[in-house]
C-alpha cells in the first residue's frame, strides 16, 4: 500500500494492517560521517586566512591552493548537511513477513509472499572502491520502488541522498524473508510437475531452460555467478543477468537443490 508520507499512519499500524508479523529491525537513511564538524569548520577558517595572507605577500600559487582547500571544505560541509537533511526522511522497517519503507515522500508496504524482488549489485573500483546495492520491490499497491544502499570495501556506509544505511545487513534479511515465503509453494509446484518461470529462465523437476535452450539437471555441472551473470554450466550453457531474474534467491536455491538431487 502506498500513501503520502506526510499523512501516513505509523509504520507499526501499516505493518499490522498488512499482517507483517513481529518487527525485526529498523534501518535509517545513511548519514555522512563527519567525525568532528568543528574541526572541519576550523580547517576552512585556517585555510581561508592562509589564502588571504599568502595573496597579500604575493605568494599567489600557494594562496590559490589554500583558497581551493577552503572552498572544498565549505562545499563538502554543505553537501553533508544537504544529504543529512534529505536522508532524515528515509526509513526502512523489517518485519517477520515483510517490510515498510519511507522513500521519496511515500510509504511503501511490502508482503514477502506477494512481492517480486530484483537485485543489482555494482562494484566500482578505483581510488575509492565501493559497492552499490539496488533492491527493486513491488508493494501491495503493485507499485515498484527501489531500496538503495552504498558501502565501501570495509562495509562502512557511504552516504548519498536516498540511500539506506547498512545495505549489507538489510539486503540479505530481505532475501531470506522472500525465500522463506516463496520456497515452500515453489517446491510443491515442482513436485506436482509444474514449471516455474523466473524472467527469461524456467525450471521443472527434470529440466532447466531458456527461450532457446533446454538442459536436463544431470547435465548441469555447476551453477556460478560472475560479474552479475548466473550461469548453469552445461553444453550449451544457460546464462542470464541476475538483475533480470525475479526473486533470484528462490531461483538459485531451487536450481542448486535440483542439480544436487540429480547428481545423487
């Protein structure tokens, strides 16, 4: 259910109406880590004063460097304050059977048993390496929305507008909730001879396939994920982008179980 955040009832009431069960965790918008704002401001003042003094004695190059550092400090402080204010309205509450999220001025309620999740994880390398997490869900009104988080290689949050803190915690929690909600019914459907479709891929108790390829489970040697692509190693192989597979955690769990079962 989607409501205007300004007029929404409490998260607890939204979760109760949707039957989401017991609360599990709360995650807030990521906040900039300015260890000591006073030190930052003092640094801006010092570099600003240094720039004035250096320009006064004709040391133009050094004065320009000091002025640039002062301006960068001011810009960083302003950006931190803007991000902090924007993210104060971002909130994610996890429950036993779903979640409630406030994003972009709206409140979204999700029940794990009825939602569809796609995930995208992007690794950025360079001087400052970091990982961006994007979880696209469907709420009870049928509206899609995206939970976003970003962290560095150590797992520490990187604050940006609209990002939720601790994505390495809430992401796996959501996937476990969806797996618990969907796996029993999916396993029963396969046992009854059904075919389950996950985007462009499908599974049965005997085979896996795509639009062009069908492979029996004993022929699949292993299942790997690399650079955002899942591959069922066979001849020919079956490949698809993880981000294109709805409820990938369910697909992965079922596929690995069926592959191992065929080998035993």
